């Protein structure tokens, strides 16, 4: 399926959160009320201003320009050809979206601090388990760790499964991660971010993705109508917040992400 990257909005917000937690029976004793305000930022809007260039969607314009040039007088064709050659755009620099972990726990701390003080110890233990489970999952589906595109892929995949009450084929993760990698690398703002800030973003997306994924799996093993409804609502908010389209339109297949 063709991917409509023009409408794709992903998250990379420093100092912002994804959800406000509330005690409940769902999510292993934790429920999350998602806040989509964090995704409305210029950095990600600029991400997808670059997508046409990244995917070579300006071919028609370039062809027209070429025809226009060839229709001009040929008296100085050599000099024009030389000039055109020298004015060819340089290959776009790819932003660095990977990072070296400095061990900071800012992403985890954000979520934990939304709990009442008496519940933070238990919440930290649970959410840390969600976070720590990701490297093994990433290896099993062939995507890298400490990479923003993998964190984003995890969040989208978890939300997709929760919304649709389904499991996702492991083979679908790598194509989606590659798509997101291409898009994110087109934004130079990521080069301005410290490794610490990248880890903060990454950890939040990983925690969201793994929390939804694991709870969806557990709910499939022991179905509960209330939990199913809560998971669907959470998945809907995450998908629509990240992608800016109706969750019902989102598909993840062997070709990757589309809607």
C-alpha cells in the first residue's frame, strides 16, 4: 500500500508527556489518559515538509525544468550544461536519530511522577519492567534499539494492536521502522538534540508501546470487556495523536504503515 506521509505527524517533543496515569484495574493496575497536546509542534510539521524531497516526489518538477532548459537557445549549451551540473543539489544530509544512552531516567520519571506519591514506587517498578522488555522484543523483530524510529514504531504498533484488539505479525515491524527512519532523518532539528534529550523521547515512546502491547496480549489471553474498551480508547488516542488521521484508517502490513 502507498504510504501517505504528507499527513504523518510523529512526536519528538522535549519536556512533554504522553499520558496522565490514574489508578484502575486495567493496565496491570494502571490506566492512562492520553494527552495529545504534545504532538502539535513545529519540529514534526517540518519533518513532513521534507518528505517529498526524501522520497523524490519532485521528479515532475525537475523534468519540466529540464524541458524548459532544453527549449532555450543552444548557443551556449556547453556553459549551460556546466552550470546546471554545478548547481545540482547536494544529497540531503541525514539527521542523526540514534543516541548513546547516558543512563538518565527522565522519560520513566515523567510517568512515575504523575502518580500519587504513595503509588510511585509500585508504578516505577511496573513501568520499568515495560521499558526493560523492549530490547529483547526489538531484537526479535529485527529493529535497532536507541533509535528514535524504533521507539516511534513501538508506540504506533502498540496503539494499533490495542485499538484493533489484534496481534501484529513480527515481520511488519521492520518495514514500518524503515519508513519512519527515512522521514525522521530528513529533519536537521534532531542533530541539535543531545543524546539525553533523544533518550527522553525514546524512553517515553517505548514505555507507551510496550505497556499497550503487553496489556493487549494479556487481555487476549484472558478477555475482559472493560479492559478491551479501555485499550481501544487508549490506542485510538495515541494513533490519532501521532498520525493525525482517524484510527480506523490506519493499517500496518508487510509493506509497513499506511492509511
